[in-house]
C-alpha cells in the first residue's frame, strides 16, 4: 500500500465530520504504522475524540498520490511501543530523523511529542 513512499497524508476528522489532512513521516511494523507529531497538535486533539482516520500516499507538500484507505488511529503512551515506533522511524529516515531530533531537543519540543499507531 505504501511501499517506497516517504510520506503519507493522515486525515483526521473534526466533530462535524470534516477531514483535516496532514503529510507525515511514518514507520511500518507489519499491519501497523507509527507517526509522531507535536503533542498539542490538532490531529492529537481530533484522535482523542474519535479513532477514525484515513491515509493515502502523498508527497512532502501533502499532494495525494494514491487511493485513500480507512484506518483506525490511536495515541500510544506505552514506553515499549514508543521505543518500537522510534526504532521503525529511525530505520526508515536515518540521519534525517536524527537531525530533526537534535533540533527538537534543542528547542524543547522533543519531550512534548505524541506518538500515533495506525492500524491498516
């Protein structure tokens, strides 16, 4: 479904049913995808209200390049699952993620990240 893709568009839904699409990096682990985002982001707030989401392959600007797939997404807080998510993301993005992590740590945002698990 997302083989060879660097970004996916994650659509989460407002209470009124409107979708909000965001391009994100993702790590794969079997039938699960892992994503990280700012802990105070809109997608985190929307997922607290409903696990309903959809995903599609996209480019860095969010232009969708494939069909949408209905999925369920949830916040993960278990340290072992977060470690697995980081491991899968690092395996995919390598130095790019390490560089982003460095700047996130320097700015104080690293500890405020939220991790999402998406079931495909």
